[in-house]
């Protein structure tokens, strides 16, 4: 048995004769059946310098209060000699009057020490080699860090300790077993050695420094499996006695290790070094406890899952507690208890980025402004869970049902993560680790076999593949609307919630959802509270004239939108017909053309959409189709079902087969996924939105009439005087107003598509074939094999066109190519008409469009929308407006 002898020559001894677990008959190294394992309280000083636990005299009073600052450095911070020196520099730069420094073993040493014990008790001869590796690691570190007498003294003690460890491990090897206390004693040497090396490194600067073996000070008692509670009164008494002998201004103490009230060595278990720092900080009533690590502070979410996670400046104790419970890498909940009772702040800082202020954990952060967004501090998830649902009418009003259910779960030994019960008491569900659910389900079926057979319980259901998303924030309790924001964000990301739990303290809201949705849900919720109200991942299909112009507009305006309107637009994909460019977090739009040329991969629309759908960095995704491709438009329904919003100037979907159009609109109305297509009719003109505004406010559409083609508007606005029709068409083609083949414009099909879109928006169920179209392409030229041939033969029809113009001019009229929606008679048409010169349609210039809405309210004088209706800039602008409209619907300020 390992004991702590409280004598003037106090020492730690392991007495084999008293430990039946090692056989009691083994004798190694020392007489009387015992061997010395750790001499005195300080491996580098004579045993006579140690203090006695029973000694009552106190020579120096232990000061307490703000003069103390406590620092804790983990294994990563102590991982190399250079880092140990950096730790010394940080400690020396602290201007506090007194400093207490808690250190862990060097990086990976604790695991190496546990491995030593495991190998020895497994009778694996390689434990000797493993021990030599531990020795070499510390000897090499000491030689790099120390010199002279300090180095000699440390190496002497290291040799002695390793020699004792070799004997101990040999005893374990023979017995084939190690008690917990013996294992704890072996493992604790890592902290002893790192504390000694750091104390020597600090002394090199001339600062007075002592090192403390916390097994002489911290007293703990077991409180459960793998858990201990500190004895504060006894620990404070022992610390006072220790300090009376070594009243240094800087004390380097071992983390992780302690002793029981019977002076048997033990540990504070995993994360014990943080716990040590908190306990010691409480004992000296420190001003602050700083936990040094390798991150800049506590993140608002796991940065491996949410790349946009931010460092939190402050957290309350309760928030940190809740986050720790749900798996966030903050602190173990027990670490917070000692400092919370004395209102001592904990600061998490990055040793490798000292300029970062870190995260302060304190009673109530004073700088929180109480805004709705600020009241939520963090998000955490737990995966690999199963939901158990116990349901039945016989549960309602029956006392003891819940008790019986959870007694079964307790007997199985399962850990219940979350509980939710309907107020009707008809059902109760709870989440347990997936690996434990089979045993829970089987036990519940056995326990409630009679109730299930009698129908009092209808089912015990197991839903596998679940995760928990927890939203944490102290101010949620006093801030209305938090739950609404959370569930709104989840709904808009197409996330289905299976169960909900919230305590009356409202420090956290917990939801259970499909594990496959967990990361997307986490990012959607985080984005709603921490990022821009509307962070949109954008995929551009068709980076041609319109798509390329849109990308340039986004490049110029994205920063302004983010700063002024809190709208964050990230283009994460661009695809053309042959190549595509993909990014997980956003393409640099200042060089999108170059990147598309140099870093693109072969275009594949299915992979492009999969990239958008599978991207969980951003919860809101939109595909912008800037093509005129029917096959691309045929995918809109599937994209919307995947939760991807769609924006397009492509008319093919809305003017295609009526059943497909109705199916598309039905899906749009039934989901939170949006479909915007303003630019399909008027490019940048607000035609669709004006029509919807009229209908949604109760107006009745009687007639819509307009010049819908910017190309044909330009042609007939310039077909005046003595100019020939073919000459004007050639000019329009040269200026880029027409399609490569002008027949595509002159056929009237494009205008017919716009008419059918407006007719359907007005409630008419018409097919494109129901619209009579007067084509401007002479019948004899329709079969021309090329655009060039068409243009060469078009002048032969100039005389016919001149005649029509002359007849119109003689009547004081002009020619205009128009589309008409006759809502009263439920029909539409596209034709060449004549209008008086004082008619609004006769007063256009350039390529302007004009649309007149005749309604019940605007019967005498139609509502007119007029403006440029063609060109890449205005069409791209119309698409851009739809993107902002989408952002507004997702919560951006209007």
C-alpha cells in the first residue's frame, strides 16, 4: 500500500507487504518489505526540508486576495523546452504581486505513463523500453532548457525517480495487477518533472520561485465513478503549512495530482489540471485564473463544423457550464465550481497568440447589451444518439410512470442526455447514446410487457441516428423571441425537429434532429445569431453575358451589402457548359475569370448541385440560372426540394408545360424554399412584383398589354422616315440587341413566353400553344439555313414593311409589337399593332419596354411600368434584385 509518512523525514512509501493485490510477499530494493518511491515533498531538496502534515506551527501567514494571479499551462504549452521557456517568460511578464502556476505533464507524457502501467500489468516486456523513452524525453528537454548545477540537480532526481519507477513497474509486472492508487502515483511523475523544469527556468531569470507537489496540499475524496471532490478546509490548512516553509512570490505547482485524506496519492482524473488551478485559485482567493491553451478563446461553435465560428469575449459561469455539458471544448463543469463560489474570473487564452485577449468566464458579463442576437452565446452538438419514445393513453394521469421508465434506464446503466414530455402525459421521450439504446429498449419492453399487451402503452419506439443541438445563453430567459428565431432558422434550412426540451431557467434550448441534418442545423442556427442575418451561398450557372455581368456586380457591391445591410453573399460555385469552379467558403470575385480558366474542372451539373447541397458551411443556398437552357430549367423542382432556393431570368420553366409550372409553384408555396424570376419578363423592371402586389392587395386584373421585347422595341422605335426594315434589324444585330440569329427575336416566341408567364401569374391556366403569335419572320425566310442567309434575303421584304409603315403614318399611328393578356376572356396574344402617336406605347425610345396594367382599380388610366427592357446590365440587375429580395425574406433588413 502506498502511504504518506508524516514524520520529520516525510516520505512517500509503497509498502508491498500491506497490499494483497500485489501478493504481499514481493520484496524489492528496501528492507522490511517496502521500497522508497518518492522521497520527501520535494524531489530536489533533502527530506528534512519537507513539512509534516501533523506539524501545527505556522511561521509565515499565507496572504489571500487580489495580489495572487493563477496561471495554468497544459501539456501542449509544456510540450518542448522552447515552450517551457515561453511559459516562464509569460509568468515573469505578469505584473501581479504573487503568482501561482499550475502545470501539466509535457505533451503526451500522461498517456505514456498510463501505457507504462498497462504494459507492466499485461506482462509486456516492452514496458522497460517505454520507460526509457520517458526518461530520454525529459533528459533531452532538460539539456535544452537548463545548464550548470540546475541541470545536474534535475538529472540526478530524474535518474532516481526513473530507478524507483523501474522497481515499481517490475513489481506490477510480477503481480500482473496495479491498484488505482499505484497507477495514479506512477502517472503523476509527469507533472512532477515538468513543474521542476519550469521552476528552474524561472529561477534562471533571478526571480524567487519554489515548486509544489500538490499531493502535499490538495486533499480530495471520491464522490463517484472517476470523480473526486476537494476537501477545501483540509487543503487550505495544508497550503498554509506549505507556504509557511516556502513563502516564494512565484510558486510552480503540479496539476492533476492530489492525495486522499489518508495521504494516498490520487489524481483529479482527466482535465484534472484545470481543476487543480481552479481549486488553488479558490484557496488563495486569486484575482483571476488564466487557463493557457492553443486556441484564442472559447468559440461560439465547433470551428471544425462552423468555419464562421467566432471567439466569445465573455461567458457567464452558467453558460460555460451548459456548453461543457453538451460537449463544447471549454472547461469541465467541475472546474467552474471552485471559482464560481468565490466569484473569481477564469480567462481562456492562447499561449501561441498572446495578443489575443481570450475569453473571460465570470459571474455576469457586464458588457452584454441584451440584444436579441447577443443573448445567445454558443451552440453545441452531441452525435450518435437514439430517441426512445414511450407512448400510450394509459400513461396520462397515472402517478409513477415516469419513475418506472427511468428506474429501468438507471438499472441498465444508460446515460439520459435529454428528456421531453408532452403536457398531456400521453408520451415521454428521452435521448440516450445509440450504443446503449438496444439494452434500454429491451429492458423497457420487459418491464412494460403487460401494459403493452393490455394496450395501456401503445409502443416503445426507438429512433436511431439522432443528434442534439443545444443553444446556450444566460440572457435567453429574459429575452422574448429567441426560440422563434431558432426554429425559424431551422425551418428555413429545411430542418425537421424531432423533440424539444427547455428548462425553466432557459439557459439552454435543446432540440433533437436527424444526425444527417445536425451540421446543417448547427450552421443555420449559428448563422442566424452570429453571422449576417442572411448569409447566402450562391451558385452561378452560365457565366456568359448576363451571368458574368452579375458576378461583376456582386464583386462591386458585396462588401457594401455586408456592412450596410448585414447581407453576406458568397459565390461558392460557377459553372458553364464546359468547366466549373467550386469553393467551400467563397470564390474571390476579383479574379473569378482567371480562376475559372486556371483552376476549373470539367462541368458536371449534377456534381455542381451536389456541391451546393452538401455544403454545410452556409445554411441558405441559392442557384442562379443565367442560361436560356430548357434542360437546366427542368431541374428547378428537384433543387427546391433539396432546400436550395432558385433565382433565374430563364423563361423556360414558367412558360413550359402547365403541369410542370403548377407543380413548381405548389412546391414553392408549401415550403420555405424560394423561387424568384422577376427578370424573366422585364429584365430589371418590376413587372412580376407589381403584378403580385396588385393581386395580393385584392385588385383584379382585367388586361395586361405591353411591349415586352427590348429588341423589337428598338427596331420599331427606329423604323421611321426612309429607313428600311432590314437596315434597322442589321443595326440592332450589330449593336448586340438581337440574338445571334435575329429570327429568334422576330419570331415573337420570346414575347409569347413572357405573355404566358404573366397570364399564369394572373391565374389563367394557359399553355404556350394557346397563345396566337404573329411572327415577323417572312414565311419564305423561315427555312434559311443560317442567320447570314436570312440577313442577306431580308431586304427583299423591305417594300412590304415600308407599305405597313406608310399606312400607319397616314393614320397618325405607329407600329408596335405587343403582347396582350386578356384576363376577362382568359386568353392571350402576340401581334403587330398600330397606336396613335399620343399613346404611351408610341412615345418610347431606344430599347425601352412598357407594360400597362388595367385592373379594377386602374380601369380608367392603366398603371404603367416603363424602362430599359434589354441588355446585360439591367437583366443582371434584375437578378441581383431577386437575390436581395431573397435575403429580405430570410430576415435581412428591408
